[in-house]
C-alpha cells in the first residue's frame, strides 16, 4: 500500500533542442542528491532525455550514451550543423527557418519534400540515446508531448514505442517530418507546451519541478522586414507560454543556456554542466518540501494541482492522453 505521506515528484522537461542537453545535468544532480523522480513529462529534447532516463533509471548511463552519439562521425555528418548561425545570429528554431527563407534554401527543399531533414537522419542521430522499449513498461511514469497537426490537439503519449513517441515530440515543423501514430500526424510539442507542467500534474505529481531551457528573449535592432517581425512575434509568444508554465510549477530549474543556439550540439559539455549546477541549487528546497508531512493537504490547494483538477472536469480539455 502506498504511504499516504509519500509524495510523487514530477519532472517537466522543456524543449529547446541542443539546450535540452542541460536535462542530462539536471537528472545527474537530482540523482546525486537522492531526489526520487516518479513522473517525467518531456517536450522535444525533454522527451528524448526524459524518455531515456525513464527507461534506464541511471543519469550516468544517459550521459554516456549522449556523449557517444554527439561525438560520433554519423552525427557530425547530419545537416543539423548547417542550421547553426554565427554567434551574433543566435536565436530559436523559428529564427533558423526564417534565415533559410531569407537565403531561399528552405522553400527550395520544402517544396520538394515534407522536411529539411529526413526521418532516417533523425533516427540515425538520436535512436542510440533511446532504448527500444514500450512506454507502459518503463520504470518511471513517462509522457511525451506532441501536437496533432490535423486536429490541433496537444497529445501526451503514454503508451506505445518510446523511440517513436520521442521522435513525434521532437519533429520540428519544416525541419523534421511529422510522425504518424494511431492515425494522428504529430509534430514537436513545443509549439503548444514549452514546459509540460500541467500534464505532469495530470499524471499524478504532487510536486512538479520544471526545467526551463528556452532561448533568451533579447531586444534587437528595428524590425523593418516582415520576416524579422514574424520571428520576433513568435519569440514573444514562446516567452508567454513559458511564463504560464513557470507560474504553476512548484520548483523551477534555470540552467544558464539561454544563449546557446538550438542546433549547437557541440555545446553539450557546457549544457550538461549548466543543468547540473542549476539543479544543485534547488535541491535543498525540494528536500524541504518533501519533509513536510502536511504537504499533501497543501498541494491539493496548490495552483498547479487546482488547474489540473479543473481541466480534468472541463468538457474541452487542453490536452489528450493516449
């Protein structure tokens, strides 16, 4: 029988491609600090790293696999490297697509096929990080967030093949092709849920730790071209989504990776260390929350828990669990 004072700890891992490698350091610090993780919900790279940890239960092994993949000749040959800009051009994924539009490259490729990279290129690059297992058999409750491009629904994948779910959650529109699962056409979940805090509450977490690895929102020169205005507007939209998730989380981890370009996977050492450092800072607070026997009565009144309960009762739910 479950101890009624045993709190379920949930981890909401945000999207941000290469910046998401900070999640490896976060998991390493939490495991070193003996913080038990019962539930993980990830978006995009958060789904890849979170799924890998949910399967093997060892941050050290996840880190080893990540390093092997990112330093391999196979990974160096993929076209993600082409999407990196110089330091003074760093920005989000939307910025990279807009940059390709400016150069006429994106339209040329996207008119001939559904994405800049093929599904095979993605699989060769990332499948080695993720065990070939079924989500329902993992040692940790796990959910991967994706967007159904047809129905416009946020989907939390709770069953099926782990690799396929991670691929769906990471399918950046225009860069990677949609993934077909259960008749749905799924793309990167970050377009609707940058840090999946609410799904973590939904899956039963009493305390949710959110990891925010979004890009810095910096001002720039005058926005005179339409494509620059579009990029800026998208960045502001992302910042608003992130702010909403941060407000309802119990603890927020802020790795210092906001200036890392999303396609700069060569920065993995810096990202991992930044994740470890940021998570180490919040461990005392998490321990203090776990110690309080009265916390179960408190969390039922917490904003995140209340929101989850309200959404459960709503006719039109904000996401669908499958």
